[in-house]
C-alpha cells in the first residue's frame, strides 16, 4: 500500500527535524510535489532544502510555485527572498516587506520564521543570504 502525499510529507518533516540532510530529503519532497502539485507547504520545504544544498536556482523555481499557491505564506516568501539574493534576481525588498507585514500581523508567523532561520543557521552557520534576511526581518530598532 502506498502512502498518501500527506503521510509522505509528515514523514519527511520528521526526518528533517531529526537531523537528516537535504541530499536524501530533496528526492522525497520532489516526489511529493509531483504527486500533490498544489501543496504549497511541500514546495516551500523543497525550496528550503534546495537552499540548504546550495542549489539556489532550483530553490527559486520551487519558491515561485510555493508563493503562487499561497501568497500569504511568510516562509515561502522568505525562501523566495533568499533564493533571489543568491541568484541575483531583483525585487527582494517586495518579499521582505510582505514578510515583515505578515509577521507583525500574526505572532505565530513571527515565531515560525524565527525558528526556521535559526534552524537554517544551525545547519549552515555562514549562510550570508539568510543572515541578511534575518537582519532585515528582525533588526532591533
């Protein structure tokens, strides 16, 4: 019996949380995105995994799909901004400003984005683009 896309997604998230790296998880999330093409969370995760694996062009494409499916997802927008920085695309500010508005309006979003940034920096400590995004989103004023 094959697993549902939701079950595959949940299993992939658990494996990620337990420390598994992008190299083994990317093929799984690609498969989830193929099976369930309108699952914005899966596209968001795939973009993040590509970013961790230093594949910003692929991350950009996955993030575009995630943002198109769910324009109000702050993590999808954050991933898009990081991928844009790393690929030299213009328009980063628009995404950063939207994330700022979303995390100001919904405290849960702020906590989720902060946790994801810290997770990214724990896996890739010298991640310059993520450090820049963190500064823009959470600079102390």
